[in-house]
C-alpha cells in the first residue's frame, strides 16, 4: 500500500501544470486564467453595504478590486446606487448601469466623462449639469462661463474651430449659433434650403451663392427702410430698370437740387426764363420745383430739362404792375 501511495505521489509530481483553470468546463479558454461555465448557476462576488465598502482601507496597488453594493449610500457619491463598484486606485468608481434614482452620477475613467459631470433623467427630460431640466434636453454649465453645445462629424476640421456651436456667452447671456468651419450655414424648411450665410458673411435668401451682404432672389416687401450712406444719402443701384407703381414705370435716377434764384424786376405780364445748371439731368426727365416762400403775383409757368445738365424755369408776372420778386431758395427735383 505504501509503495502504491509513493508511486501515485511520484506520478502526480511529474504531471504538467496548466495556467488555465476551468470550473464547469474541461476546456478553459487559453487566454483566461479562470473560466466559469454553468447554465444553472451564477457567480457571487463579495456583497456589502456602502458604509462597509467605505470602511475598507485601500491603496493604489489595490486597483481593480470589485464589490457589489447592496444599498443606497452616501460618501463619496451622494445617493450612490446599488451595483458593482471598482476601486480605481484612488476612489470607488460606479459603473454605467440602469439606475432608478433621479440624479445618479455617471462617471467613467476621466477621459470620457469629467469627474464633476452629471447626467440627470426625470423620466420625461434629461439634464446635463442640472437636476431640474426644464425641457426635454437642458444643458447647464453650473458656472459663470460660456456654455456651448458643439456638433461635429468625421469630416469637420481642426478641433480648435470645429463643427457647429450653439451656446450662450458669458457677457450678458447672449445666445449664438456659429458655424466654426470655413463653410456656409444653411437654414431651411420642408427639407429645402431657404437661406444661407456664406463663409464671408454674405446672406442669401433663395440664393446659394450670395454676392452681397444681403442677396435676395425673389420679391421683397418693406414697410420702412432707413439707409445712411455718404452724406446721409441712400443709393439704389441695379443692372436693370427700377420700377415704381402698378404699371411699372422705369426710372434711372432721381436728382435733387437746392439753390438761390433772384428773379429781376418784371414788368406787367412779363415773362422771364432762368437757367439752372444741374449735372447729370437728361432731357427726358420730369422736373418738379418748389419755392421756399410764396410767389406774390408771380407764377412758374413751367420747368423743364432744356439740355443735358440744364434745367429751364419760366416765370410770369401775373400783376398789372411791375414786380420785383425777392431772392429765395428753390428746390428742384428731376425724375428720369
């Protein structure tokens, strides 16, 4: 019997040792040090309360220790839920799991989720940085800083100027929507582009290649338009005619002039013609004239463009006596 025992011992001593251990299987995975296999049983890791978990004295070399917390507890996480916790070398890290408590902490390894980031779900709304979301998605930085939502894809540019940004600035809470790429920003309805702002700041309405700060392809209705240009003059330039009125009368320009006119002494019923040089007026223009004061016993019989750059005004003394009109301002408008 002793010889048999000795032989068995020597035989066992010479048996090869394997690095894999299988429980419930005779072919453990070659890449696993331990494989458990069962269709009727599970694995139970150490179970303890949150208070018991926090009583453990752990150090950096204890990284990877995992336990299952059986209750809702406090430090280091407020209202920390039930579930698995892993020690990361500094603190206990809860997993991303299906929780049932509003305001549960979502934390990853520090590269995907910052240590102070929180995701809240009230059942009908999601809050990032707030536990009381007021809309279906509510983002709050929690600090007096610029808050932004950035949207990118694999084809957007450098990270410093990347994608589309929607946010609120620190100064005054101004809202902004910024295309950070050197590309246009589109707006549309019914799956169709209606307006765009190109990379140079030109705005096109119903136009994909705007060539001015506002380029409209279509009809425009304006109730009031105030434009201050050089010397407070608004200019309207067009390649084609500008039409005013229902019938569409074509105009090339409206020229205004103001000047002092001193009509000499006129005898009874006498006529007098006065010429005013006004640059750029043409003979097809329509002339309107308005004196700054009443013309006592005097009348403007007509005013016309007698030659390019020249307006002719004809005065008539309606009195039976000689008349010496005062020198006054005359305002002349030529529509052409």
